[in-house]
C-alpha cells in the first residue's frame, strides 16, 4: 500500500489555464469554526467534498474519468495562526500536463 507524503505549502504558483499546468483548483470547501479537529478528520472531510463535486465539474464520475483529484488542507498551525479553514480541491491528469480548463472536459 502506498502512503501519501504530507508537504506543507504556504502558497503555490498560479499558472494561467492557457499555459501547461499539472492541475487546477476545481472547488473549495470551508470547514466550520472551532478547535482543529485533527489531521485525519480534516483530510476525510476535504476528500469527501472533492469527490462529491468532481463529476459536476468534470462531466464524468471519478470512476469513469482518467483524471485524478487531490486536495490541500489546513494544518494545525495554519488553523491556529492564520484562521485557515479552506480545503482546496485540485484536478489534473495522472501524468503529464494539461492546457486549458478541465471543466466539462468529460475525460
């Protein structure tokens, strides 16, 4: 079983859709205020949201699509220090880059 590497990013470069890129933000989800619920709870909630809106954005279910999705989540530190509650959902090809948006691409 593969394990995903956790990497903290304060920001990522923004690339215009007209330029080759590896993924695009297709949805965001605001987590409720309160104490940090823990890494697993944040990850589970975020991934469930990304999965639930994937088909609406791409035009195919995740199982039918050749695309992958992943998410960026608030960490305990960003939650506490920056009031970060936003999960960002990304979509892109499993390999290679894409030019243009994947919205409605049905791939």
